[in-house]
C-alpha cells in the first residue's frame, strides 16, 4: 500500500511532467509560428527584382539594376552597395511572421506606419521587375531588438492596401537616404597593400611613412633624426590603414562642386606599382576627397599596373567623395604629433 507521503511525491512529479509537456507544446507552437515567412513568394522572385524604390517622408531613393551593377538614381547613378541591396531583398524574403497586431488605421502612427505624416518613421519599399511591374510593396514601421545578444530585429509591417499590422522578425539593412545606399568603399578591393605614404600639408610640412619590411605588417616613420623617437606606433600604422579602408559618406559629381585650390596632398604607393594621389579639402564643414591613379614605374620604366590604373581612374574621375572627419584627422596627422625627444616620457593622457 502506497503511503500518503509517497503518493504526494508522485502527484507532484506527475504535475511537473504535465507542465513540461504543455510548455514544450506551447514552445513548439510559438517556434513554428516564428519560422513562417511573411512574404513566402518573394524568395522565388528575388532574382527578378530589377528596381527598388524606397520612400521615407518626402525623400525617395531608387536603386536600379544594370547589366553589371546596381546604381543609385538620385546620386547620378553612382554604384550602389551590392551587399546592402542583396541584404534588403533577401531580408524581406526571409522576414518571419510573429503575430498579428492592430488593424485600426488610427493606431498606425504609434507603430511608425502612418501613410499621411511626412514626419513618420515609416519606410515604404517597392520591389519592381524589369517591366516595372510590382513584385512587392511593404511599409516598415518601428523596430526593436529581437533578443539579447542577437543581431536580428522585430519590425512592425503592413502592405499599403491592408490596414492589418504584423509583428515580424528578421534583419533588414538601414538606409533612409540615397547616400546611405552608395557603395562607400573608395579604394576598394582593387588596391593592393600600401607600401608607403607621403602627406604634404598646406604649410609645407611633410610626413613620410613606409613599411618596416616587405613581409612586415607594421609601418615606420621615415626621416627620423637621431635625437627623435616615435611616441605612438599605433598612430603611424593608423595612417595607411585608414587610407586602405577609406569610406564615403556621400558622393558628388565633379561638375557639381567647386573645390579650393590648396588641399592637403596624400601620395600612396602600393606594392602593385600603383601611385594613388588623394587631395583633401576641408570646406563648408565637410571633408572632400579627390582621387586619381598613376603608374609607379619599375627600375626599367615599365608600367605593369596600367590595367588596374584604368579601372581606378574610371571609378574616380567623375566624382568627389565626402569622407568622415575622423578619417581625415587620422590621415592628416603631422610628424610633430608622432615624435618626441629621445628619453622623454610621453605626456599623460587627460
């Protein structure tokens, strides 16, 4: 005969087991709901997208697929970021439905989904095919992190013809202006390892940096006198590495801007025999960069890099780039900021 105490333990154990089964079923139901694609047909149509239209308030961005690349129409057809465009299309195709929310249009504004407010957070995205037929139209509203430590977000979305709002989850690239969609790599993958850098300031001061060795990843300050020593190796390495990863916040056709006549000039020599000349202008509270490429002759005066120079010149010759101020500051550091008298201790940081 089972004692009352043992019976009580069995009852509690059974209750815990039932609760576990119930929770597992609820969890499985929730998981099943999460993995339902919100736009299930889009994955099969992704390669048919030939144009992306993005409207945020009164601002419009149009991304157009050409024979070899995507371009940004509002930026004089400058190349768009291929990674970002693909991430948007596939991100919409992989957007997962979580649960329905309100279908009351009066509540749309609270979720960033208003149609009529130019100050609204809403983003209208239209995907079109090559015949300009609409593949998908969706309004993206407010977003919030999907979970702790993840890189996914939750988005309130609806289609323009339907007041029903859905909470969805996925990962969509941000970009509310045409400039946000340009391919912001300036030197790009075509530029090989930087071997040396010369910076000539408007007052005539020069800074020369070169690799420590052919296989060394570090750089050294050239033309260092016997009574001087380097104060910060990091700042020296930061000059060529900033140039290698130079990015654009915006692009402007060369015919649409008047630049000054006294820029800071940067000469970059690469291991592939290419010399890149960068002119940096600080005006109108912005930093502008103008680039061109030239051959760096070998000892026999041959020009092994002419094909690459042609590629770079074709990319740069029609454009002026707006670059971040922190990149300008890193590149235009002066020699006096990098050295100290031998034997002196570095100044304490504030």
